[in-house]
C-alpha cells in the first residue's frame, strides 16, 4: 500500500484520537469546575448560617456524559439536617455552573424532636450561578413525599421551592414554595393541608422574615397572612402579621393535631375564634402577633410562639 493510501486510511483515526484527547481535557476541566462549584455553594451556605458536608466527588460518564457521585451528602441549618446516602450531580461539561441533583428516594431528616425517614419520588434539585460573580440560585421539586417518625406520618403530593438572592435587599433571599395535598397523621389524629403557597424574603443574620403572601387551606379553614417578623433575644418569633381566616374555629383542631396547641387549650381557643368569626360573618380579619413566647390572634392566645433558637450573638 502506498504511503498516501496509508495516510487516508489512518488519518481519520488520528483525528478522532486527537478529538478524544481534547474532549477528555474538556470533560476533566468540567469535573474540576463542578467540584469547585459545590465547594463554593458549601462556603456560601456556611457564610449564611448553614452547613453542607459530603465525601469527595467521583466523576463518571466519560466520554458520553458528566456525572458526579457524592456519598454522605448533608445540608444542615440550625438543628435540622437533611441527609442522603448518595447524591448524583449532572452537568454539561462545558457549562458546569448549572448542576442538577438527584438522589435515591430514601432520605433522612434530623429534627429536634425526632429523626424522620423520607421517601421522595421524582425528587430533583438544581443550583446555578445567577450571573458573573453572582450568588447561587436553588430550585427543588418532588412529585410525592412519604415521611415517618415513630407513630407520626406525613404524605404530600407535588412540592416545589425556589430560593434566590433578593434583588432589593442585600444579604437577603427570596423564597417561594408550594405544597399540595399534605396529610399529617399522629396519635392526636389526622389533619390535612390541601394547599400551601407562600412568597417570602428572609435574612439569617439578624433573622428577619417578610411574608409577601401566604395562602393556605388547613382542613376547613382558609388562611391568608402577610407582614414582617423577626426574633427576640430568646429566639422566639416576634412581630405582628395581618391575617384573614375563613372558618377560623376549624383551625384550632388542626393546631392541636400539629402539637401547636395543648389539648386543654383547644376548646377555649376554638370557642374564642368561633365568636370572632360569628361577628364577621364567618370571616375573621385580625392581627396575628408574636411576643413573649406567645402567638395571639386578635389578642387571644392561640399557641406558643415558634422558637428559632437563642440569638444572643446578634446585635
């Protein structure tokens, strides 16, 4: 065979080899950027009061795709920690600043009261930069969730959450979420939340929360809330919100099952709310205030105030 013919025969293989080597360097660089992006995300969470921990990432899929695998992945904030045995990261090698997470359905959520085992169907999350030098934008979605902690169980249908830097307030985050068809079952009974929608702005240091709109069905009660709250020195929620409630008496039983109200408080709260509702034709519009560790609706104590933890270090 002539030398020219040999070049024609082996030339395409040589070109393919060069392209494969070049693609390997692009793929490896993408994996390195992915590792760096996860490290940046973890550092940003630490700067805002959170914690992300994980084992070193393994890169898989060359030459067809880029997938990272991380064992013992956990996201924590305060006394709450969500854990996954293995998390999979998917990214385009030449655009690794947008990373899509997926995990095995089994998850674990540690809370101050009890650990939860969770099974999330169709769970996916993503983080991506909002621009050159920007912060991370976080999105997550599940198609269904089943959770259990001892005799307590929780089921939901679709749930979504979006978190991004708030453009109007430096250091704050804009949060929106939706939960559909949630049902809580425990030794006190069963309560349902057919729908919960909210749009919030939150800062961690110092803690501040602005509720632009929260709209929910809780059993037979319809609840709408807006306004701003913070936290007192003991870490209890503090401030006043505007609340409108249809059929407020039904809310007392739901709060009892959620362990927000003590059983001995439920009937008196239910009677008080029914009286307010009767005066308003079944609808109640009143301030929802948090002070001195108590939650009051129109001046009537309906529950303990949520506690976020001591904030002595805050200015």
